[in-house]
């Protein structure tokens, strides 16, 4: 009788082991599927504020040459501050909007890679005092994007961009 109980206990232990192993493999598969979905959806995002035509050119360059998805926001009031962005490009014709987006992005959204266009020479000091990267003057969309990404590869980072 003792042998029967011992064999029965080993059988129950083995069935429990198989049952737990099957549950764990199902949970592990679920986790792998979730991880795959997260990495697929984890495409780098850029936020572009400004003129629709100029912003559309930048968006096209970012998507075709750098594989970066981007969102164009024509005005700061349309900005979704809860969204996570890797890059912010402020290309409005108004320096006030560009500075406001740079400030919001740096302080509230914790974006590290920010660049703006400085439209008026008397605002250069404001960009520099706040450590915002900028390009001054009549800048093409391709020049803005290429300068921005090449400056991030330098040892000083994007803070070296003040043209």
C-alpha cells in the first residue's frame, strides 16, 4: 500500500510539473508576442511645428532618408504634450512659437534633440541663453535636417549648431 501511495504521489507531482510547464509556456508566448508588437510600433517619432509646406518637406526627408515617422503641428495650441518624441523641429515663421515649442519640449516633454529656425537676428541671444539649437536665416529643409543630424554625431552634440 505504501508503494502505491508513493507511486501515486510521484504521478501527481509529475502531472503538476507538466501542467505548470504548459501554463508557463503559454505566458512566455504571450510575453514574446507583446514584445514583438512593442518593437514593431517603436518607430522613432519627430514633432515638426510650422508652415505646412516647409514642414511637409522636412517630414518627407525624415521618413525617406532617416526612417523617422513624424507629426506636423501647425500651431502650439494643437500640441499633444503627453506624446513621446525623440526629435523636435520648430520651423515656424514666428520666433515666439519656435521658442515656446523648444521650451515645452525641453522642460515638459523631456526631449533631448531639439532644433529651431531663428527668423530674427535679435532673437539669437534668447536661443543661446536657453541652450536651444538653431539655424539662422533662409534655410532649406534639407539643410536643416542634415545639419541637425550631423551635429548630433559630433562630440558636443546638437548644442554646437548655431549658424
